[in-house]
């Protein structure tokens, strides 16, 4: 097994020689543990790569070390982060709440900037939080980030984020207009590269694409007096999630045609592309970790995932050998989730 330097993501290279796992990243490589062969199908010739947090256990072709992943189009991302966090019940907007001493938005930004085929990341925040965001970027060394002032609503903030590209010639830091733009919530920190890649490729083909998840609860409609009016057949519907991706010119044109009502009360970007540009979005089944930090309990859950990575790192170090038999019996999906959490600690 061998480790290879990658420009933006922590990767485990699992190849022909069983028994050794090395980490790969900007800090070089060092052995993490000795393991017996995992009970998984034999990888193709040359091994397969398991990207931390990829949510996939199927073999994937190994890229040459240092080779950039190409999606065949220039890609940028817009992160709306102007919310006040009313549902969180905190004076601090949720995107700036600290998880183990680090702001939540920093984890989300880091998840995106690790992906080398995303050229620019535009973070849209309220006017009063611009300096806060700039200080986060400086403190944690974030790269390729542009901070933009948001609007009074989510759609107005996203529109401001999009306008920075074609109108950036008026700025001191011009940004090249991308062919495809990703829109992702700043409070969804556990986004993975594979779902981003899927929505980008689907958007390139169909004009728009977005992640979806099955509905957990049945949706009901109530009458004026508060009684049950009707319910929806849950199997026919899906929850719209993030990330979403669009051919830039399509979503930019859609926002330019929006009514004030759309901008003030709308929330669904895919609907705007359909309504104003007749673009039917491709829906991509997302993984369970696309959940959004909304309530205080969600902060605790996110912190637990990140905090657990410290324990996992110890397991890969001094304590791994004593627990080797237990790990051998665990499923690859269990290992994958642990490695996903580990990436947030090692990064």
C-alpha cells in the first residue's frame, strides 16, 4: 500500500500490498496503522482509492498522484451565509457558532477548498459580518475565497454572489465567470466531493441539478381551522437538499428575471431555473450526511462527529493494534464513516 501527495484532499491509497495504511496530503505521508486485509471485493489492477467522506465503497480508478480531477468545465461555488439563525435561538448566527473552537462555516469552506477543480468560492454574508468572515479566512488560512455582502433574503444573497462574476471587472479582485456554479449552504459542513461532482456533471448536461433525499415524515396540509385537509403520498416526493449546480448563464438569467416576490419569499433555486429558463433539473440522490445545521441540537450533533475524529486518530495510532481484531470484523461502511470524521481532524 502506498501514500501519494494530493493537492486538496486526504486520500487513502489501498493497493496490492495488504497491511499498511498511509495518509496523503500536504503534510507528507506517514504510517497510521497496520491492518489485516479488509473483507471487501478485490480492487482492480493498481488498487482503488477511497476518498475520505466519499460515502462510497465501490472501487474507483486510481488517479495518478498530483493529477487534477477534470470535470470538463470551469467551476465555482457560492455559499449563502447571511442568515440570522433565528431558529437556533442564539445571538450568534449559526454559521459562526464555534464547533470545538472553530466556526461552523470554516468547516464548510474547507470541505470545498480541498477540491482542486473548484476555482473560486464566494461567501455571501451580511454587512455586519463581513469583517468576521475575513478574520476567519485569515486565521484558518482559507484560499480562493471572496467575501460578498448579502441581501435581506436568501435569494437576494445568492444573486449578489452570482453578480460578483460578470461584474467583477469593476472589482479590484476580478473573478473569471465559471461555466458551472455550485450553490451550497454554509451550514452543511459535511458535503462530499462525490456528490459535488455528480451535480456538476449533471448540471453541465441538463443545465441544472440538485441533491435530493427521501422524505422522513409525511407532509400534511391543514385547513383554515387547523384540521387535517389532506396528506401527500410520501413515496412520490423528495426533500430538496444542497448542493445544487447550474450552468452559470442559466441561473444568472433566471435571477435577472425574478420578481420581487420570488426574491423575497422564494427558497428553491431549481424552481427559478425551471420557471424562468424552462430548465428541468436533474435530481441526484444524496447521502444522509447532507443535513443542515438548523437547531441547537444540530450543532451538538456536528460537534460530536468532529470531536469523534480525535478518538479515531488515537485509534489509528497507539490503540489500534490492541483493537485490531474488532476493526477487522467491522464493515467497510463503518470504516468509511470513521475515516470521513478523521479527515476533519487531520485537515
